[in-house]
C-alpha cells in the first residue's frame, strides 16, 4: 500500500448526483452503485483513496443514496450464510468493502453543484489539506495519480488538480486550465481555470479530471462564491480565485496524467471500461478475450 507522507488523511467523495444519463437503471439505484464487472464503481474510488494512504473517507450524499452506506457497512446475514456454506472466497469479498476505511456520510440537501458538495465537507475536514475524488472517473491502480498529487502538494503546498490532455474539440465538456511549465515534466503551474469553455475560448486543451488535493482555504472562498455556470457553485471558480491570489491559499499546480482512466459517467465509456477491466482480469480475461475476438470477427464479417 502506498502511504501518504504529507499529513493528508481525509478524502471527500461527492456522491449526490442523480445519474440521469443512466435512467431508468438509476431510478432506484445510485449511479455510484452500478457494477463495473463485479464491484460497484464507488468501491474502486474508495480503494484508490485507501491505496494513497487516505484512511478517513467522507461521502457527500443525497436522497436515495442509502445503498452506498449499506455497501460499506457489515451485512451479518449474508456473511453468516456464506460462512455456513464454507464459501471463504465470497465471504472475504463481501467483507472487503466494510473493512476498507473509516467511512463517514453527510447529506448535501439541495444539489447546488460540486463546489457546494465540497463545502458540505468543511466541518469534517477542518483546517487540513484534503483530497476530493469524483466517482465518475476511475483511475487504473497501476497508474497512481492521487499518490503523485499528494506528493506534489507536500512539495509546493497550496492545491493540486489532475489534468489530462484532450482533443481540443472536446474541451467544452471539461474545466480547462491555463498553465505554465515547471522543472518537473508532469507538473505545471496553474494560472487560470475556465469551466466548460467553448473550444475557441479555452486557454488550453488541458482538461480538469476528477481528482483534487485542496488547501482548506478553499472553504472560505466557496462560502463567498456566487452560483456560476448552470446556476451551481463551481469548484473551478474557487480554484480560479486561489490561482489568482496565492496569499489566500495558493499556489495551484496540476499533475498531467497520461495513464489509464475510465469514465463511467458516460454510457459508452462505462461499457468500454467494463470490457477493458474484464479483459485484464486473471479470472475472467482469457475466456472473455477469446469470446470477444470471436464476436468482433463475426460482426466484421456480417453483411
């Protein structure tokens, strides 16, 4: 396990979204609980935080999100049934989620944007730097992005965001960062941020993806931040303020990520993520890859 050496121990995971892109599947099931192979998407995110040394996890939830709490809690009836059957393998997998981390929950109430969700974490976080992980972005555990971000925060202070180069035509789907190079190849200094700009107005093709390590000064800025794009309180607007005025809680740096990322917030990317991860599983991969090759060959030959 990779450990955090910067004193950061708390992770915040906003999980209050409605998941409308996956209706009707998310009518009664939180989008974070949709399975990616045989684990809910949210478990991958919690595992990433734990691997980076963050043992204290706060989920910011909303209505109809009780299954999230149940998943990370004990299920004594199920555990007892598996124990009686002598099914040690499945029992260990069931207990794994409840043993991962110290879990906490807070309700967001009105869904007023990512910035407001982060602000809901202020009483729990206190005055220490903390990480924010968005559940729609799954980062492959072989590419330890969060650990690198925590390292950079310990080196420079302030806040650190995760950036990824995207096709300029797609930058309107993300926050975009204006950057300056540093002496480290994968680290840039962030001088400005814009939420979902038109391609012609974007300062770069560096897109903000769903990992942040934030200075607690962001809370006071969020309290004063007016609703922005979409009528929501945007975390990007607060980070822009930090980038402009380092005396408040800056600087802001970015780690440029070139590893494997799976976007489970889009239906097509969600399906592709399942296929990729299933192909790489030792227990599922060989047989699944054989079937997949056969299926693709048949489709290509079909009239």
